[in-house]
C-alpha cells in the first residue's frame, strides 16, 4: 500500500526541496564544537557521505558564527544554523551563508527581533525553521493547558504561524516535538490538519542509540505512515552517524526511500552458524549501496528459503555450512567460512543486472 503524503508547500534548503511531495529528507546535527572548524567540517562531510541531506550546526556565540562562515565556504552540503536567544546571531549566520536558520521565536524575544531575522532571511532568499518543543512553550499557554500538552504545542505553533503571516514570510518549515511519543504524534497530527507548512518531525531527546532509535522509529514511523512529515531527524545521544542509519531504515521500511534491506531470523536451537555476526557483516557490506536489494540471513534450511523467498539472495545455515538461495531456490552449498564471499559475489551480480535494466 502506497503512503499518501500530506500536501505541503515547497521550501528549498540549498539544493534540497522540502515539501510539495519531494522525497523525505534526512537531517542530523553536528555535536562538535563549532569553533573547531576542522572537526565540524569533517563531521559534516561524514554525515553527508552516510546519507544525511541537511546538516544543522549550533551557533551559540559570535565566535561560532565566524566559524560557521568558514565551514560554509568549504562544503556544498546544505547547512542550517541553530540559533537560540540571540537574534543577532541568526542575522550573522544568514550573512555567513546559512541555507536555513532554525529559531524558536519564544526565546528570541520581542517580535521586532524576529522580524529582523525574517527580513534578513527574505533578503538572502532562504527559509526559516520554526521549532517548538515541550520545553519552550510560552508560560501563559502552559498555564492555560496545564503543561506542555499536544494542544499547548499546537497553540504555540499556530501563534508563530500567525506571526510569519503578519510578516508576509512563507518560506517556513515547522517542527513540533516532545520527548513523549504519543504527545508528538498528536501535536503533529493536529498541526497538519490546520496548516500546509512542511513539517520536520522527530522525537526530541529520544535517548540512547538503542532505546532512542526504537522510540524514534515508533513516533516518526507512525507519522510518516499517515503521510505526515517532509524531513526527519532521529535524535540520539551519541555519534550522529548512528542517526543516519536509523533514519534510512525507517524510510526504507515504509517504502519512502530506496536501499538495501537485510533480514535475519531470530535464531533457535537449530541454528549452527553465526547468524547475528554474519548479518552484521552483510549489513556493513551494503552500507554504501543505494539500490533496492533484499538479502536474507537465515539460521537453518527448515524455514530459511521458504520464509525468505522474496529475498533477492540469501543463505540458510546448516552445520558449519550454508545453502545459498535466490528467490527461495537453493543454488549451492558452501562452507561457513565461504558464505560471506559467496553472498558478496551474488549481491554484486544482482546489482549489476539491476543497473543494466534501469
């Protein structure tokens, strides 16, 4: 079943289109010290190589704004300046060449300060991302709703949407996030019913790589399955490269992005090969592949080929050996030590055939 994407307006960030039916883009954020331009630039490039379309960089002070300008000149990756509290830093980041600026009007201060940022963005022909999360909702709205409820998040966002309309500024992407999955889902649903702004979705402060990936997959996946969301970030405490891997898997699971899929059985008492280790190696083997290919790593010949018959290629383990199968049909048996190389050759053959038919 094809997912019917919500219709949103088009916003361009560098060479990436957000909204208007464009592919869902993956974002992440550098966790380096921005003033360490060498380390930050290296992480930007690593993220882009891993599949990140847009990279956000913190700009907490004047020195960071100056460093942002240097980084901007050394990469073609679309860069977003992350600004809090100081509207002058937002203007400085725009002058430094930011492709987008992320602000929270609630902590920028008086409306005239937001207007200065908007005017600078207009002059530079770049968009803004208006971010609202559960920790930044205005006090009066929190009191009205008894806390950062989904309704409070939507009311806060609607107020900022009205502000953008007063300033006649349309190039806006909204993000509405809570650390709670149900709250985030409900808030994004309600906002998307009322507005056609593109939505950047994710679960804020999702947690560790292990738990945070799961919580993000539940929240982001639920919204994407309903057609909500134009760009995503899997926010994890740790190496941001892990965010890209998780985001790619989420999109591929929903048919929203091309790429390889490695399926593996959970193993049982019949298993006599290292399924988990082999599956990890196959996943690494396919890390830079963009084409659609499904590879199965199964623990035994009892259910292996049958359960994974839709896989392009796979292996079903035996006693220190593996049966290599294609579309559920066993083609040959090899020793366990030869499984990975045999799969590699089969994968290369399949990818070559797919390339020729495209």
